C-alpha cells in the first residue's frame, strides 16, 4: 500500500470517528448504498499536489461514496467540525430518488387507455359500415295531386328491375279493363282498391330499389290536401325530396297557385328536414308542352323564387330535371334526342350523385315508431333509425311509457322473413323490429324506441321558435292547434307569447300581445299528453315540427328548450336542457 492510500484511509477514519452507532445493533457492519454511483478511486500519482492538499478540502473524498450503517440512520454531532462535510452527501443522493418515483405513471396511463377506447369505437364503427356498405336514402315524392308521383315511382321500379315484366303486364291488363289504361304504372305503389279506383294516393306508399351506389326507399306522399297528415308522417322519415311538377298547361298553375299543394308540400318538406330537393318537371312529352324549353324555363323561374323564400339555396340545395314519368325519358337514361337543349344527368344519376349524409352511427339510439302490429303474439314495430344503431338481443326502452323490452329480430321493411334477418341496423335504415317483453297494444304511433342508458326526453311543455305561415286572424296566448313532430301527433296550446323576432332574429324585450301571418316569434307550447321530443340543436329530426289547424299548415317551428318539471315536463331530466 502506498503512502497516499494510507493517508486517504486515515482521513476517512478520522472523519467518521465522531459518529454514534446504534446500541441495539448486534454487530457493526459498514455497508454501501447499492443505488449510489460506484466508487472509482482516482490515480493518486496523476495529481500529487491535490492529494497533498486533501486534508484542507475534506468534501472532495466522500462525495462519490454513500456509507450506510446497519440499524437506525446515523446522526451527525453539531459540535464536530468535519460532520457538515459528510451530511450533504445523503441529501444529494436523495434527490434522484424523488425524481425516479413512479407517481406520474398512472397519469400517463390515462391517455393510453383513452386512446385504446377510441380505437375500439372506431373499429366498431368501421365494422358497422362494412356490414352496411351501401348507403340508404329515404326519398319522398311530393307535389300536387295528379302531378304523376305514383306513375314515376312505378317507372323507377320497372327500370331498376324491382317489378318484373309479368306483374307489370298484369297491372296494364287490369287497368285497361277498368278504363284506366294510363294508370297501370302507379298501381305498383297504389295497392288498395280505393286508391286504384280514385287514382289518388291516400296512404304514404312505400317501395324499394337499389342502384350500384345506394339503397333507396320511395315514400310516395299523397297529393290531396285532405291527406296532408299522411304526407307529414312520410316527410318525417325522408332524407331527400323529389318535388314533381306537371308541365302540362293549366296543371302547373293549379298546383302552384294559392290552395295548391306544390307550395305547401315544399314548405313541409323543408320543415321536416329535407335538405336537398330535386325538382322533376314531369309530363314534358305532353301535347301542350312537347319538350318546350320556354315552358321549362318559365316553371324554373317561378319555382326558384318561391323555393328561395322557403329556405332552399338554389345553388346548393336545388336540382331541376326535365322528365317523362310515363315514357321513362330522363328517369334512368338521359333524355337524349327528345330534348336536345338538355344534356344533364337523369333522375337516378342525380340521386346517386348527391353528397353522402352524415349519420350518428354511434349516437344514442332513437327510432320514432311509425307503425306497429302483432304476429303470433310478438310485437313488431316499424320506423327509421334517426340516431345510433340497434343489434340483435339488445335491451331497449320505449318512451314515454318506459316499456323495457328486448330486440329479438331485425328486418328491412321489405324483408320480413327468417332468411332475411339481420344482425344489426344503423342510422338511416328503415327497419322492422320484433320485440319480446312488451304487448303491441301498449305501443302507439309516435312513441320512440331508445337506449336504456340514454333514453329520449319526455315532456308536456317546451319553448319553440315559430314562423307563422297562414292564419286568418291574429294569434294570441291560448291558441289551440295540432302538433306534428316526427311520427307523433298531439293537440297543443300556445300558453305564452314570449318574444317577437325581427328580421335579424333579435328578440323583443316585452312579450307581444299577438302575432300574425309572416311573423317570427318564440312561444311556450303545452301538449295534451306526454310526447317524446328533443332540442333541435341536439336531434334535428326530433326537434322540428309543424302546427296545423282547420286543414292547413299555420306555422312551422323548432324546439329551443324543454321546460322544467314545474312547468309541465314529465321528466326531471328535461331541466338539463334549459338554456
């Protein structure tokens, strides 16, 4: 051992001689801290001057060494001068321990878990989209009576192969025997004897067809003003509208003027949430028209001005097409040489070219019930999925009566058979659901099938923004009318006129004493029974409505706020929607 090594050992002995030992320890055993950096002695020969001066700077030696003694930690004597030099060493070693503590790890795990959940949701949504890879659209045919809605629908079923040639020949033969030879195409949709005898659609007819891009449901709305409530039930399920206008001289004017259904149907379609309207100028092959461009431009000019006032943007929301529903020109194939001045797409090409509609596939389940019946003691309901998705064996609840049941069968509206049963259906689909655990007599049209965890709100009072369309006199508090919202119908009373709106949408400070035609206002509405509705901002299809009185539409509106329980709501949860 060299002289320098002996001096270093003597130095350590001198510096630790003043420390006290634990009296309870069995044996004194000096130990080294395993977490401390390993001690690597420096070569003393490299710096003899520094080694000689080591006693003057005692902190240089113990700095890389951590010494522990069995039993309780050693305490330094305050009177001893060398102790403060040793004491800082353990404190310097304690700092890395605090920094390496595992406390932050749970916080870092939360984003990872959230990311995992998001990946599972995305994967589930992708699986749903794969199962339902063809987008489904509900297309409602609207327009004045005798505009050719049912005939056009029958022609579409014919050209897409949904009605075979033999069936069509049968309809043609039966129509000829009844003296209604030109009506045979409409009989594909008008199936009842009453409709075929009168040549008028009474109920909202349904039919289905597919193209290479989409699946479609045709909703053939009745054109007569007496059957507007049936038209409203169909419009509540529609995604796209086809406004059919007769170009025949006299027929367009009759439908478009005051009292005709062309204007009212367009307004009701906009209120029901139909964002895009295809305006099909029908009967262009008529003898009074003969594919006249002047007649076509005249109709477009008048319709564009009216539809702009209804709320449609002519550039983005409207498409005009000349067609002949009876001959099929412009329906599937383009009109061609019959109409040399028009080179645009056909009706089916236009529908296929519409933008994809955003669907709330993973939102809370909402299915307004449009029809219900029973088969072999099992309740079956029909409706359009407005939000979310439904799966086989899923537990659901029917509001507002809180009827809990289980989905034991899922079918398309045209495929109610065991071999066509589906495992799931998504937002936008029209479905028939077999339900177990509920009686069909307990279900009514206008009820909503929803999630158990997130049910639809039920209320008997709400605040709404109205636009008065057509009323004979003024409207004051206490006015009674009939409410149409999604598939529900209820009698209502305007109990309060809260605000009147100016053209900029600003509210009046004081409640108005009355409102009149073309006014916009905010009112409190109370229903005669509990209904299932939502705020327009949350679920537009369940938050927009129309008010009718004396056989005509007097106002359209949207729900702004569901009233608190003390204002007439049936559910305390409605208060959460207060502004």
